């Protein structure tokens, strides 16, 4: 796996196409959820892309505090369906946490997690907060990592 971190301005056209295609493949088609993925926040995000040779198979974006939440935040965490049996989700989250700390310093991180993934995020120190809510028709809960 080749993990790379980019600001929006440094994404190549191919990388931007790849990440938007992967996000659509997973969040719109696979999860059968019609929503506006292109939300105007990509320009403010750090983008973590993970390539297996020439194929984008892992992606997440993260934000400085006060852009998405008061705390730093991570979102759009994805592993391509064809690669989920390789435990790349754990590698992705470890990479993401390392890049957050390297670029933003050690600080609290808040996420809006799909409820069925809370155990996954708990392995990385995230703790559920508040009640569950529907986001784009999918049950979510906020989680915080101090």
C-alpha cells in the first residue's frame, strides 16, 4: 500500500477523480444512499489516499478544528469493497491518526460514525457521545477521541 497525504490543491486530476469515484461507489451505490457527497468541504480538508498499485482502495479526509466540528475531525473513511478482507481499514485508521497528529498536533478528534462501526472506532480510542441520529438515512453517533 502506498499512503499519501494531500491538501486539495495538490491532488492531481486523477486522484480527485479516483477519490470521488470511490466515495460514490461506497456511500451512494453500495450503501444505497442518495446524498450530496460534494459538500464544499474538500477544499478545506487533508486527503489521505491509499493506492494498491494504480487502484485507489483506501481514503479518508480530515479537518482542522472548527471546520466540521469544534475539534479536529475525520470523515469519509473508506476501504474499497474488493480489499476489505485484507484488514486495510485498520491500517487506514492508524495512518489517519498519525497524519492528524503530525499535521495538527496531539488533540481531540470528533467523528460522526455510522452506528454499526462503533466497535471499530472504539479500538482507536473513540468514545460514543450523545444519542444516535439519522444522517442521510443511516444511523450515526458522534464519537470523541481525547
